């Protein structure tokens, strides 16, 4: 919306370009903002979890007898008491480890007590006997025939449509994309460039750790308070796991969430709180992760290994590209199958290449679980194909901007998936960016460098959304929506 153009003056924006005061600023700077750790309920218990010290091991026995004697302990739960599996893309994760542990930091048993320090002390008294197993940590090595198998039941796990787990392997999803004939393209090329790029694990490290409070009554009605970014996904995952109707589950997001970046979806601290509340009925039970819990058991960005091979003519024309992407999803799938799928969709980059072959794998490893983080596979893929484009440009003596401008998608082009693109704008963006940074003009000092890159990211469309707008008697409006404020403010 703009103000009226009067007196020949330049049109002024009323909202665009302005910096209005955030609706939550006063409550946050004065300390009145309520986060999950601030919430208190009558009779509330406090939960703590015992975590595995092994990356891969059979659980031979769990002795909780000494912990049960601690004054103030109201209950202890182990995975054997919870015959349920949960997960978004693939239902493979127990609420607490059952039979064996699959990563160092996996929850093995949980304690609920009247005070947090009592629960911590009781956890230290639980004794677990393990039989250590061979472990696998690299996503490429984990696909080998001789790699230790993490999930013997993979072929029987329920999974979402479009997911392709391969039974008898550590591959919980294999996505394939084919366009043209990549071998023909390599034959017609003058040069072949082949490289491998890797990325490491990245922790979200938001200021507020994961936390949840769960209450389950005798009729299996559940109320869950959590700093969760997706209450409807959360409710659906709980419903599927516990075989409860969604009408029996109420998920209430904390008034404020202290940071997210993709890491506060699914069931993290929620799973531990649910496990305790499922056994200890009619008492709200709060589980707050420590920073140590975050670093050993909360989800991270997928480590990756990406092999990329391109066939190119002498003049720089890209003829063919073959990409093999390995996303280390950790001990359980979480969002790994969809991360690998979207990574595969965009694996060749935002370039119109006649012959393309992409294989993208989500691979189990004996590390903590990977999931959503800013970019949702985009950063890993872009690091590979943009570094690769620079390698091609450097070896053929072609300006790296020019190489990109020749190949980026334009309006009307067909994407590798067959989708017709419109409102692309990438070429114009590259041209303007190069102009503003003085790509051709500014001389560089000896110790300076310059680069340009772009990225394609597939998205999870189409989303469903809804809102209710109420007009009050005084003419003001109220908008009811399920948007969660995950640190950036939605008000």
C-alpha cells in the first residue's frame, strides 16, 4: 500500500521499507515473555533421561532398582514398556531405545521426580549392560554391502508416499531423477570434470533448548505443551505412533519459542515427556534439554558427500551432469527422506543441461539424528555444484559469471523434473548483482578475492493454510491462525 501521490512528490510507502515496532518487543525486553521453562502447573514432575554411551550396542539389561529407592522419584520408564514407533517420513524411531542403541546419546531410560535435581541423581543410579556392536559413521561407507546394519526391520516400517527405503540396507530413501541420456552426453563432450564435495554436521545452537510438558489422563487424553514449530505435524506423529485419534491429543505451542532454524519440529524433548506421561498418569511432566542434551541428541543439519561429474564442450557448453548425493541422516530417518528427495530435485543446480542423472540417498549412520535446518538440503547441494562450476570455468579459462549466465534457467525452460518455469528472474539477478559488486570494473588487491554463486532449493508444496478473521464491535480485527513464533516474531 502506498500513500497518495500529491503535489508531484515522489510516492511514499506506508508499510514497505518501514521498521515497525515488533509486537513482542516489550514483553521480551522486560522479561515478561513466557517460554516453556517458565510454565508451571500444579503437581508438575520433572523428567531426566539416561543416554547411551555407545554408538551401537545391544541392550542386555536395565536395572532401575536403586533409582526407584530415591525419595521423590515418582516413576521410571524404559523403551521395553513403550511398543511404539514414531517418525514423519518413516516410522522407525522408538520413544526410548528398544533392544539396542543406535547412536551415542540415545535415550535409554527416563526418570520423573518432584524436583529436577532428584531426577538427575536417580538417572545416575540406573545401570545398563550393553553388548557393543560394530558402528558406521560415513554415509558412503554405510551403503556398502559389508556395513553394519542399523535397522533390520526397515522393510516393515510404515512410511509416507514417495519414500523409497531399501530393505536390507542402510538406505532409508533413494530418490532418482533422469533427463535425457547422460552417457550420450559424456560421449559428446570434450572435457569431463569429476569431483567430490563433503559437508559436516551443523548444530542449530538456538538460545532456548528443546522442552516439553506432557499430561496424559486415564482415558488416554493427552495435552502437550512444547516449543514446537509444527503443532499439527506433532499431533499427527503422536496419533500415528500411539494409535490415538487426533481429537484425543491437544498440542499447545509455548507463547514464545527461543529460536528454531528448522530444529524444533517433530518429537525431541516431546518424546521423552510423552514416554513418562504415558506411564505416570494425571501428572504434568516437564522435560527440558540441557545444552549437553542439545549437542548429543537434538537434530542437526545433514552431513553430506556429493559426487558430481560434468561433461563440457571446449566452448564451455554443459552437455551432461551426473550427481550422486549421500545425506547422513543419522540413527533414525526423521526428515532425511524428504531432505534427500528435495536435494535430488535440485542436485544439478539451476542450470539447463540436456542430459542429467541424479541419485540421492538418505543413509542411516550411527550418529545423532539429522533433520531440517535452514535451506533443507540446499546448502549442501549448492556447495557442490557451485564449486564445481568454478572448477570448470577456471580450467577452461571462462569467466565464472559468463558460464552461469549461459546456462541458468529462463522463463519457459523445463526444469530437470519436467516442470515449466516462469518468473524465474535468476539471470537478471546475477547481472544486477555483478554490476553492483563491480564484477568487471573494480581492481582487486593482492590479498582479495571475488566470487559469485546461486542456489536452487526445492520446497514442500503445496502447503495447506487457514485463518479466521473476526470483526469486533469497535471495528478492530482479530486474526486466528496456527502460525508459530519461532524467534523472529509473527506479530
